[in-house]
C-alpha cells in the first residue's frame, strides 16, 4: 500500500513533534531501529554462511562415499 504525500507529511510532523518533546526517547527508538536493522543483516549473512558450509560438507562427504573414476 503506497503512502500519499499528505500521509507522509503527517507522519513526519508527528515524529518531529515527538523528537522535540522527548529527544531522549526518540534517540533511543532510532538507535534501537538501527540495531534491529544491523541484526537482520547479520542474521541473513549467518544463514547464508550456514547454507554454504552445509553445501561444502555435503560435497566433501559425498566425495568420500563415492569413489573417483
């Protein structure tokens, strides 16, 4: 669902007011969102590395089982 310009402007206005009224909490929320973003990236990388390691192990063990011709 796309956001219209009026909705976006309203959201920005609300967040600016919140940041002005409670700057500490706003900074904490922004920091937590940044940490969450980095955690997601590292989780995806860890899953990809695990898949690659699993494929490598499967190849290594399949070469041990199958004789080379």
